[in-house]
């Protein structure tokens, strides 16, 4: 005679065990905890940029000197190479984050965001944002960028090293004074930097 109650208990144990395993696999796929132990280093070439000119030449800068006056040196032409427009230093939010960010204008007029010496935690679905929100320290700052307009420059290339991101030509940089490393999946900031004019 078979032990029907015992068979049913074993069946429920198998079903319960299978459900636990399925849930564990699903959680692992969502949270990807192994990323915490994997570093991705990037070493993009960052343009060597000079500081932006502090002022525009005045209307009379090229006028001829009056009689008897020494000619004044002509106003130097704008830099022929890349120019740094703004910069900032990353602060930590949900993850310990360090590094420097710079907005650089190239000779052809295009602009790039350079992130230098980045060191943060690897994570799922982290994007580089130009944000209209302020940089807020502490726990409240973890979520600030999510409530403001932003420009998504793409998925972060790595959690360490130097990296460059193209800024679309139609972006008004004055409207986005913050760089944020934003985890889209969990709606939280890893770190952020306030940009100030160079």
C-alpha cells in the first residue's frame, strides 16, 4: 500500500523548492548582484582642452591707433583647439563615486562630456545624464535627478577610468547644469556633479 499523504508532502516540497529556485533566479536577473564584484575600466582619449576665453573682443579692439600712439597688440584669435566650457567634481550618492567631469567644445563646434578618473560601483542600467536638477548631498540627493528634465547621453561605458560622451547639437547646456550617473532600473543616482563655467 502506498503512503499517499507522504507522497503528497514530497510533491509539495518539490513544488515549493522549485518555486524558491525560480524566484531566486528571477531576483538575480533583476538585481545582478555579481556586478558589484566586476569592474569595467574604460580609457577613452580625452581632448586636451584650454580654458574658454574670459571675454569677447570689444568692437574697437581692431581700430587703428591715434597719431602718436603705439599700436596695441591685436586681440588673439579664439583657440584653434578644444575648449573647456565647464567642469565639476562628482559626489557620492547611493554608491561611493569619485571623478571629474568636463564639457569640452571641439574645433568643429561639437561638444563632448568627458568623465575623468571615474571610480564608482558597477550596476545595472546606469546612464549618463545631463540634468536640470540641482546636486543635493546625502540621501535626498539619491532621487533628485528623477524629478527634473534631463538629456540621456547613453549607457555608462564602465565604472572606472576615462570616458567621453557626445552631447547633441541642439542641447542648451545652460538648462542642464548637472551631470548625473543615474540607475534607470532602480531610479537612483550613483553620483552627481554640478557644472561650473571654466
